[in-house]
């Protein structure tokens, strides 16, 4: 949910219009099949990636986060946001904030002081790898323009995807000696990929466990109009993979 409230801020002696942009998020566990293989993930308002935050430079962002996970705390880091004057909203659990306990709500409030492409993601355990992440798009104030022109603005997030739970991954990564968890089962483009279900070593008796007809894993599509210019904001939120992105 997004609510815009206009306000007037005085910056550098000039009157400029800024806004307060309010979001309400519920973070919870759900079964999803982003690459056609069903597993427990973490969603924001039922989605992974989570909602894209769109704002203009100098806007104030207010995000009320309700933790509806069963047993885990959460914290969210706003990657690239400098948090000038608000370091306690940086989302570094155990450093700048206490974690958000299950069943409770925490309100983040900060100013996006520069335009650009940023991301947010979980900063508690390995929850980012369970789907708790999204984009932050900050535009220039009204009356200012980019040094390049485009007709449409799109954002894409890339990440690697493992079928084992993050708990299972953490056990291996923290073992002595270190236990490599292997290559990811899939690569996701904005939360969608395609796993070869026939490659499962042990076929499942559950027909819904891996199903290539599940709409959750239909390929990500970006429809473009000939003759138009598109700006692509590409972010990588991989955990253990280095990716090459090509068009």
C-alpha cells in the first residue's frame, strides 16, 4: 500500500516540494515456485521480489513492517541509502537496530537524499536468499532532468536460487571444515526462472512439487515498443554466484 502526502521542505535556501511516501508491508512465509520447484520463501505482501519503492530525491520514506514469520526475527537494510541523520534505520540488526520480533511492527523512516537505483534486502541471517528483497528507484526532483533521454524506465533484479532452505545452507557454510553447498539450482530474473523438473534425482510423488505449468515460474518478459528508448536498472542480489547479463 502506498500513500503520498505532499509537504514543503526548505533545502539550501530554496523552497522545493518533497513528499512523504508511506508503505505498509507484511512479511510472512509462503510456498512459492519461482523456478517451478515449490519451497518455503519469504514474501512482502505476498510477493517476491517485494514491492518497488519509487520516490523523488529528498522525499521521506516511511515503511511500516509487520513481521508475520513463524519463529524468525527480521531486519531490512536499505542498500545505498546514506541514512544521513537516521543511522538507526539502516537495518543492521544487532548494530543499529534491534530485530523486529515475530508478531510485532516496526516503522522505518528516512530521507532519500540522492537520485539513483538502490535495493533493499533482509539483514537477518540468510533471509535475503529466501526472497526478502526488492528495488528502490529514486528520481530527480521536479524540474530537473537526466543527462540522457528515455521513454520508459524498468528495473530488473538478478539472483541465484537454491532449493535447500537457508537453514540447511547455513549449516554447511558454518561447518568446520567448510562445506560448499554447490552451484545454485536456478538463476532468477526478477523472481522467475525455469528448473528442469526431469533432472530431479528422486522423482517426487507430489505432482505439485515441481511443475513447469505453474504460473509462478513463467519466464520474466519485458514487452518493448519499437522505436522507443528504455532505461534498464539492473541489480544483482546473488548470494554466491557471479553473473553475466546480456541482451
